[in-house]
C-alpha cells in the first residue's frame, strides 16, 4: 500500500495523496496518506466522494479552494469490482494526465488484487461459533498485538490493528515477510530458538525481543505464545513494554550512578515519604534501609537540635534548588551537621514526581567554623585590649615623667626647703611609674611565658610577699592573720602564683590603711587536687555596681588610690592560665574577700616522682 501510494504521488506529481482499500461489502479501511510538507493542504471529507466512486466506478473530481481533488477507482476490470480508491490533490490550473492515471490504476489493480487474494486465505480457529461471536471482537480490537503464525514457515496468517499502531507498517507489509525480517539482528538467534521451542509444544511466557518500526527505531515486545498442534499454527500475544523497559533501564542506570556517589542521596515522593536511598544515607544516619524506605522524612528530621540549628520541616525539603544546613541526631545519639540540596524530579512530560535530596556531612566544617569564630572573637578582643592598652600605657607612662620634669623645672629657681619638697614629689611619681612598669611586665610575662609547674613552698611564698610591705607607712598598724593548712605537696607555676599574691595583698594594704583597726586575713588550704587561697580585708570595700568590672583592664573601682588599673586584670588572667577560678565578695565600708581555687598539678607528675617527693 505504501509503495503504491509513493509511486502514485511521484508519477502524478500530486501535492497530497490518500489511498484506501475497499472490502468485499464496500467498506473502506486501511487508508494511508502521503503529502509534500512544503505544499500541505487540508482535504475535505472524502466520504461522499468515495461513495460516489464506488457506485459509479468512475473518476470523480471535487474542488477545494484553488485545488482539485481527483478520486481514482482502482478496480478489477474482469469482475468490475473496486479494490481501492486513490485520492490526490492537484492545482486547479494544471492539466490532468489521464495516461498517468491509467498507469497508476493498472499498477494498483495488480497489487491490490494480489493482496486481496492473499488476505482471503482463511485459517479456521479450532473453536466453536459461540467463541467466534463473543471473543473475536476482543481479539481484533485488543490493544495488545495479537497474531496467528504458520508454524512451518513463520509467516503471519492473521494480525490485528495494534500492529499498525505500534510498528507503523501496514498489516500487508508485515505479512509480506517472515517474522525474522522484523526482529532486531541481535535478537534473531534467541527468537528463532524460542520459535522452535513453541513448535515443539512448549508454552512461552514473557519472552522479550525487539521489533523494527517504520520510523527506524525498535520496540520492546513481551510475548506469550502457544501451539495449536492440530492446526499447526501458533497463537501469540505481545505487549509493547518499550516505555517500561526504558524506564527500567533509566532507573537502573540512575540507581547504579547513585550507589557510586559518595554523598548521601535520597528520593522523596510528593507525599513526603522516602522512596529511595543509597548506602551513604545508611552510613550517615545509622538507620537500616528497610527502616527508612516508605517512611515520612520526619524519621530523619525528628532529631533536629533546634537550639543549634534552624527549625526545618518536610516543606523545606519539598522545594526546587533549595540549600539548607541543620543539625540532626544519628541513631547512635551523636549529633552531626548536614547540608541538604534539593531539586524537583520531573517525568518526561515535565510534571513533578518527587524530590531529590543530596546530603553532605559538614560536621568538620561547622566545627572548624565554630573554632574560627571563637578565634576571631578572641582576636577581636585582643585587638580591642591592645588598642586600649597602648592608649592607657602611653598616658600612664608619660604622666609621671611629665610631673617629674615639671618639678625639676621648678627646683631650678626654688629655695632649698622647696627643692626638698619637690624631690619627695618626684620620688612619688617615679615610684608610681615603677609600679606601673612592673604591672606591664607581669602582664607580658603572663601572656607569653609557658606554664612551668614546680614544687612550691606556699608558706614561704606568703612570708616573702608580706615581707615586701614592712617598710610602707602604717605597716605596723595592720593586723595580719595567717591560717595555712598543707595536706599535700603543692605543684604550681610559682612566678604566676607570686604575681597573684603580690597584687591581692598589695590591694589589701592600700585599702585597709585608710580605715581604723586595719586587718588582713590570709587563709591557705593545699589538698592533692587544689590550692584554695582566701585573702580578706576590712578595708573600704567595693560598690555593688563595680563588682562585675573590677577585673577589666585599666578599670579603677575607686579614686582613693591611684593605681594602674592592671592589678586585678593581671590576677584574673594569671588564674585563668593556671586553670583556676576567682570569686569576690565585698560590702562597702566593711571589707572585701577574694577566693581563688587553683588545680594542684601534683597529679600530672609520674608516680615515681611523687613517691620520691613524699619520702
């Protein structure tokens, strides 16, 4: 049919051609068409025209727009029977080539007559008439490909219309060749073997091969076949599983790739349930595959630590081109940080079918970011302190020098008695400068020196510290009370411990000599684990609104004594470097108590050294 149509269109030089077969009862079927895409026209309904051709058995001309439609009967002249109708379109001004029409009619007669005789071969299906009446329409109109094949030749004896819909070839073209002509070359050997098995009486179920289509590609067909031994014909039914097979191959291909991906991959359906996971998800969450599949995504999100990460729910996943970070709890209770990138999965028609999630474990990155943030905060604090330190140091260093230079200038024109007073004032300024430089050195040593634990005689250290203040004014007026309890050897960084004692006892002297009946209490307890040091005085005390600030750099809680403002800051930093804690209690005009707890580094020394030290 297609070859005849092609011949007719080329021979008649028509723009559009339609060829239809005519059945024994005048029914028209199996119409095929061919047209020039560059000159395509719209044909009117041909039903009336073809009916007229069948009745008159002559050429009928109809007109549409600027074209003529010629309907040419192809008939068996011996029987005066119309076998088919060829309709074609030509420009209205062109001359009709009746000779060409006659040649096409003759060629068509020979071809259609042969096809009619061949298709009239009857195969008696071994069933009764009731079966024919009730099931033949189902067999003919079935969406599946149904056929009856000669077991001796492999030729098709009957094929339903689904073959034309599926492969594009007409029934006549398919019947013109043995079945092996249509099978994919790679599938021929296996198909012939299965065909022989059917001929030997074996029933075949779900055999798959590929059939060539008119469009040049191949369709995957799944076959069921059985032999009628009496008639020696094969009844077969095939299902077109091309789309399923392609989807299976696609899914298999995607699954193979996803399994090889190191990142965790999961697929979420539109209802928010997990439909696919790779092995990396199992390793990441600690949950087995069977536990996760088919469950809502909440099974992974239920452990979100909302105190440390953003609040997330399923809807945050069901978005395209989404990127979120949060912390979840693994099955073993460990918290990990993850980064999730989501995108929409679409079918071939562009409709969403689910969501793809790519998960990365970013715990190490978040820990590094947290460490970096802390370092940045520390650096910012250090820079701020450095700026403040430079400003205050430059001011406090220059003030005593400026004062001394002024006094020297005054002394040049002063009397002897005045010079004597000026020298005392210079001495006071220079002593203040010396104290300030000492504080700076202590601050520098505390920041730069490594921790050097040695055995410390705490009682001797306290005596040496107190001895330094015996020459200050009003020293003898201050009552010193000491209570020292040593249960174990003390190992500590002696230089830092000396700085702590010096600053606290110095402050106690400064602020107790300003009140009547001054008193300082020093209490020491040394245990195998800690050094507990308490220094208490009955001095002027500290206001409540100053308590939280007294350890800040250069902060002065009172103007009564012009200190550097570094002493308590250095104490706090030294205690911190020793791994200890400091607390303060104070009541205004009643006194102040500092309590310091520092780890006894005795336990870090090897056992043999500790045993030797106790002997």
